[in-house]
C-alpha cells in the first residue's frame, strides 16, 4: 500500500524532517532528507543502538549538511545510500524506504 507523506515543499533543500506514522498497527519513526533536489527516506533508528538519530527536532544532517549524523555517538551516514562511513557502526546502514514523487507529493511505497 502506498502512503502519502507530505509535500516536497515542506522540507527545505538542504534539510530534513521527522515523521511518525501508523503502519500495520505499529508506530513507524522515519525521516526525510532533502538534498540537491533529491529526497531520501529512512527509518529513524541508528544501527548502533537503535535510538533516534536527530540532535534537535528535525535536524539529521551534520554541520556541513553533507552527511546524516547520529546525535548519540556521531556516526556519519551517506545521504544517498544510508551507509555508515564513520563511527561505531561503520559498515552498517540505515534502513531505506522507497518513495515516489507524484505531483510534488512524497509517497512512501510501503
Ligand atoms: S547510537 Fe548512533 S552512533 Fe551510537
């Protein structure tokens, strides 16, 4: 089933935003990164300990806005792939969610 998430204009470029939604009777914590005109969506769970990644509300990017950064121990993840390239979970990855953009709306393919 596809799920409408939000409008593409809801997230600045570069920028990020967290969402909680109900899916299969469970609460799904996810976040969206908007960078260089592209959108990437991941489960909001660090592969190191499973905690949420943001350091402030809706803040998932590092200071240079080049990587996703976990607030707990500083792991860095590639925006396009979710692969961890630095930190305690290097070599692991965030769980991506496939999306489609239709009429400026982000649709989750879940
Ligand atoms: S919990 Fe994310 S780096 Fe440790």
